C-alpha cells in the first residue's frame, strides 16, 4: 500500500512538473516573441479574449490531469482511457522504448500536450496581421521542436538503451561526431566520403563550351541517333548546385531530357567568392541566361530555343526574357517553369525571414559588396523542416553515435552556395518585399522596364502540392501574369521530391486541368489525377515545339570550343 502511495505521489509530482513545463514553454515563447516584436519596432497587443485564454488554460490542466490518471490506471493493468498521439508523420516517439517504460511513456505524451497547448495558445493570442500570426506559429513550432525530449540525453530512452547495448561506445562516437561537426561548422546529414561531383553524381557526359565570371555553360552529349533541331536551355537556381537535376543516372532529369532527343545546354552558376560580392541582379541576367541564349543559338544555328527554369532559376530566366522582349528580341519558342515564383504575394515561411528591417540592415552591409554566406542560407532552409533536417541528426549523430547513411540528395543539400550580397538584397527587396515583378512596367532591369505580360510563348508551369518554399497556389498565379498559352500541372510531394520524380519509378501522381481561368482552388477541384511522373507529360508537351529531327553534333563549334568535361569546375567549388 505504501509502495502504491509512493508511485501515486511520484506520478502526481511528474504531472505537476509537466503542467509547469507547459506554462514555462508558453512563457519562453512570449519572451522570444516579445523580443522579436521589439526588434521590428512593434509592440504586443493586449489579449482580446481573456475568457478564451482562461478556457484554454483550464483545458490544458484538465488534460494533464487526465493523462496522469490514465497512466496510473495503466500501471494497475486497467484500460487506458486517455492518451495523446503524435500528429500524422511524426515518428519521433515510434521506438518501443517510449512506451516500455511508464516514465518515458508519460514523458512524451505530456510533451505532446504541452505542444498542443502552445499551438492553441498562438491562435488565441492577438496578432497585428496575418504575417504576424504566421511568425508566431513558426516561432512556436521552432520552440516546441527544440524542447522535445528526443533531443536530450537525460530524457531520451533510445540514447540510454543504445549506450547499454554498445557498452558506452555510442556515447564516445556521438561526442566524436559532434566535435567533427563543430570543426566543419554544420551538421553532417550524410556520409560525404561516398560521393564525388563528376564521378558518381553529376556525371552526365558533356562539355563546358563557355564560361564567364558568373556561370559556365554546359552542352550535354547526345544519347539518341537523332536530336530535335531546337535545343533546350536549362537555368537552375543559383542558391544551390545544379546537380540536384543530375544526381544519379536513374534519377537524373538532365539525362531524361537528353534521352528524349533534346540537345541540352545548362547554366552552371559559379559559387561566388568575395571577388564576386559586388555582382547584382542585372549581372546575373546579362551574364547568365541572356549570354547563354545567344551562345546556344550560335552553336546550334537556330533563331529560337526552348528554355526551362527551376525555382529561382525560373525567376531569373523569365526576367531575362522580359528584358530581351523589351529590347525587341524573342529568342525563346517555349518556356518551362518548375516551382517558380513570379508573384510574391504569398511566399510561404521563407517570407517570414524577410522584412523591411532585416533587408535594410543587409543593404547597409553586404548590399554594398560582400557575400550572403552559404551557411546562412542552409540554416534558413533547414529550420523550415527542423525535425527532419536538424533535430533528427542531433538525435542520431550525437545521442546515438550513429554515422549518417550515404544519400545523394542530402549530399547535395549540404553542398551549399554563397550569394553575392548585392544580388541577394536586390532580390529580397524587389521581389519578396515589394512584389514588383508581376506589375507591368514597374520594375527596371538591365536598363529597361519589364512587362511579363508581353511574354507570349507557350508555357509549361509545374508546381508541387506540398512545396514549403514555393506554395503551389502562388506558382499558379503565374497564369495571370504571363501572356501566352499556359499548361499548369500540379505534382505530388514537395519542392525537390515533386520535381525529381523519375518516370522509371512510376511513383506519386500529378494533376492536370486545361482550364486555368479560375482560381487555384477551383482549378484543383476540377483537376484530373494522373498516376506516375509529370516528366512524361512535359516531354509530350515539348516535343511538337522542338522542331524537326536531325543528326546530333559535337559539343561547341569553332568559336565556342569545349573548355573542359562536364560538370566543370564551377560546380565543384565549395563554399567556405
């Protein structure tokens, strides 16, 4: 009887501690939110609905007490009438150790209640506008993720079990992993020793046929007996390496393009150093796609090419075409945009990092010449999915002492690039803050005012349904901006997996609807789901726009002779 009383007292004490932890989490959130608001010149508005706040606090206390009583019942062998389950897709507490011990079973469920309480509290607290509310949600999620019991040795039973199983070796290995990552300045996501650019990734055959201070231009070797007369120019994003499109032969979008009978050229952006810190948006347009378009046409002896842009590369490419249009030039027969923003009204969580104060501060420093470091960019993107790209590796690498598995996509994810400060500041202000690109004649580039509505070539627009960087509804808005006939396709999955979805694997789905006159929600309601990859749909769309067939030619010509084999030097340069 005395033992049962002691157990009851222990559980009651734990229940009180976790109720206090939930209140502490809320206090910490309010302190951080207050600091963030003060830094941006705002003040926290008063609570507008005290009754809703009181009801929420009472519900939280009642649920914590119900959980405590349910755990006591479970200890007695009785049915557990109350439990707290993780959200769908959250596998942090999937290991049996979290349920085998009553302490850890209670611990993780109490944590989940605290998280739920914090999320609900964010919805009750007042906010000055929708963006402020979104910032509160983001901060609440970051705080909740960081304070998860999975992240700490004392509260993670998997850490304890593995230490016992390895006789403490996992602790030593974890410390060594942590020290190694401190030296390199980032978390290891994969076994980087397995991969080498140009050897077992980014190894599609081709040659660099031109280079300048901004980019190298690669021409890929043909893989078919005949090729289309009209070549394809690919402009990838400059905020990371192009080889996400050319990882391995079985998942290479570049190789697929070549296999479909296209003569493929690709812009390989330079990883800028301090010497390139003064390059601006106009420099990237003039010396990137505008230069590449001229060279591709000279090499292939055609008046027009097909062009494809991915993410920021799509924004750069479309801007360059608008500049050329204003100059009276029309070098592109068709345009493909993959997960690209032209309308920056809703930029998802990326936009939460960009505000007037932050941009002005960067303009006063790196905006005058300097670099936006690769590490800053990588950290920003990683914390958009912190559980997958940060805390998962804290648990596995440092607590469990495991060596990351070899994974080509995560190798690419760790191979970040710098950005010239002048370029980055111009992009953040004129696109993210002021959203001028979509307004005809509002934005000046390369000495002319641009109007995207004047671009009247056929366009293939791909967005992805779970994209957290380019919300698909925002990508859909391009149908209102561009002037030509548009095919909008919605792929499954996210920003990368939705794009790099090989036909051969026959995975996922995509949605099509020829009518783009309605809004995004109505488009999706009437859209037809197709199983498999969008790649085949795009190839079928592009084929009639590619011209007649002819025998392939060697890379380059007498003026633009091959400089070095693909993938070239620029993509191998790592940020320091």
